[in-house]
C-alpha cells in the first residue's frame, strides 16, 4: 500500500506548522518560469473552494537570490489594495518557498482584449484609472513597482473587462528621493532615466503607464525601431507619434495625457496625483464608446515570441546576465536581512 506524502510547511507569518498535502489541493499549473512554478490551489477544508495562486520556488534554484525574494515578500506583505494582488501567506518546506497569493481568474488583460476583438477609449480610461489608483497607493508608501507592463495587469474576474490587479513585484523597491540607479525592467516600458543610467524614482512608473495607455488605444507600442538600439534612441528622446487611422478617433485629452506621461524629464512628467486629476481621467463623460479594433495589432505585436524578445531586451538594456541578480540599492525591509536568509541550513527566517 502506497504511503501518503507528508510535507511539513511552516507559515512565515503565523509560524504555524502544517502538513501541506493535508491543507492544500492543487488543481492545475497556471504558469512556469526560470525561478518558479505557479499552481492553482484550494484549501481542502474550505467548502467554497476559494482559489489561490501558489508560487512555488525551489530553494536550490533561488539560492543566491534570497535577498530579492525576501524583498518581494516584505513588500507584498505590506500591501492591501483592491487593485494589487494580495499575498496571504508564505510557507517554507524543506525544499521550497511557497507564496500563497490571490488568484485573478480573469487572466491577462491583453488576452481578454484579443478574445473580445476590441477595446474602447472609455474602457482604456477606466483601466488606466485603476492602475493609477494602485500606483498612488504604492507611491504613498515609497514603493516603486519598476516593471509595469501589460503582462503584469491581470483581470479580477471573468465578468469584468476593465477591473485589474497589478502583479509581479519581483523588481519592486523602496525609494523616497530618486536614489535608485540599477537598470531593470523591460526595454519597451523603461523610462529614459533608467536607460541613461541616471538616478531615478517614482516617475518611472508613470512613464510605463503612458506606454501601456498608448498600447491600449492602438495595439502597438509608442517606440519602434528595426533594432534594440533604434528603440533605445526613440525612448531616450521620446520620439513617438499618433498614427492614422488608429489615432484619428482618439480624443485630444487622451493624447495629451499620454504626452505628459511620456516626458523625458522626470521632474516635468506628471506625478500620479497629477495624472489622476488630468481631464481625461477625471472626466466622467462616457461618450467615447467607439470600438477600437486593437486586437489584431495586439496579436501581431505581443505574441509569445514578442514577450520572449522583450525579456531579452530587458537583459540587454540592463547590461546584466540576469534580471534577478542581487542588488544593494535598498534594504529588504526594516526587519529582514540577507544574513537571516542564510541561517539554519538555508532556512528563510523572516521577521514581520
């Protein structure tokens, strides 16, 4: 008779020790990457079967990257906002670190737009408003996301086409006074100050918002080129245009909103509070409901190949071998240190 596997898992928040297989049941794999596998799971004793996304990281694979993992955990643990993926708990087993997070059942925003076949200016405005609400919440706590892009915008449910959750805080960092200088992120969404290796801060999230908004309204990125160097030069000089026919039906307020976000000088770029007060966002007028046939452009410009290319571009732009190489630009949290990550036979010890 086969024996049932029993894995002890300790909650890094409550310190409770559970038998993992007795507590959670996996449904399916949601995705996988170099450092983690994400699986859909439910609690066995929950009659409602509320779903969770479980990010499972092999401790052997993440060895050497503990500092960034700890920083992501400490940042997510602080956050509680309707437009940000919630971290419920973190479990440590002998082999894995497992993040129990909220499951956004609607999937990626871009995938939904492709399914719909269209988007409208009003839908884009409401989605961007929700993104700005999330950024405002982060920035009031001196947290910068640093990797805002369409793949990290997830829809809350299958019923809504506009209500989003911001995900993936692997590159998020603390900063108050424009003191960051590490190159990171994805080339098409990186602000000029990042690419120029200048000190940067919260304005980089607003630049990325401008790029996302441009794409939602057209289906293609604002900065093009035949090579990475051409794209790089377009970004650092903010060379973009509103092409026909896609932009012929877009309001002047929307174009002005994007222009004021895609401003090279971060000190002249709109802050998140200014963006929330911009007429395009603040106006409750719902007259711009014309269907924008952006789905074909999105499929053409954001295929799996494009996503892979974007990751390669990010690494090239950063001038590093890996996006997840350790940095020393900011503390993990006031109560967690890299030394703690090395204690007790590589057992992560996080104090909150």
